[in-house]
């Protein structure tokens, strides 16, 4: 499908920032960052990327579909794990080069490591800003990724 028929043409700065037409700006690789957040708690779940086609599919089916940069293929969240992200709302920033998906996370978690969220560690800065450490936050694993994905 020609995505140019799905999204508005990008106009000038004022039109993009103040207008009401959705005209997403994809980067040089044809991608736009998409932050998935729990629609109820407003907690961040994961950051992924979409291309024009995956964004179109997301809008069409109401479930998150991403573009896997590592596998170079579409990634319908939950197709393998059953941990689907049902889209409640989609927001874009002022210059339309990033989006937030407010989702209902169906299943045990959003992260391939077996956790509710990919953001399960907090950065503890050192006094001089070097050698910062990470501290685990949130609950322990909510599912066994080896059992779900069939690999360690």
C-alpha cells in the first residue's frame, strides 16, 4: 500500500506544529521512535521503532506493530508471546518525529526479558558522573522468556 495516501504531506513548520493533519517525520532510515506506555498507570513499557507501513498497520488494526531493526521485519507485538499491546491512544510530539502509544498491555509483560516493562532499571549517577550504576526497580520477572520464546 502506498503510505503517502495514509499520512498528510509535511508542510511548513507552523503547519506541522500547529496544524491538525498527521504528517509524521521519519528519519533517514525511514523510522520513527515509538514509546509504548501503559494507558492506565502511565508507566513506560518499551521503546521501539515504526516505519510507515508498521504505523499504518497499527492504526488499521488497533494493536502495536513495530519494525524490528535487528531482524529487519515487521513485529506485531504479542504475535509470538501473546503479550499484545492494544492501542488506546496515539500521540505525537510538536514536530511529529516521535510518537507515544498509550496501550493496554495484554499478557504478563512487554519486555522480552520477562518483565512488565523494558524500563526495569534506574541509573544511579556517581558523584563525578563517571561509572554510573544501575539498580533494579519494579517487580521481578512476570514470565519465563525461555518458555514463551523457546530460547534462553
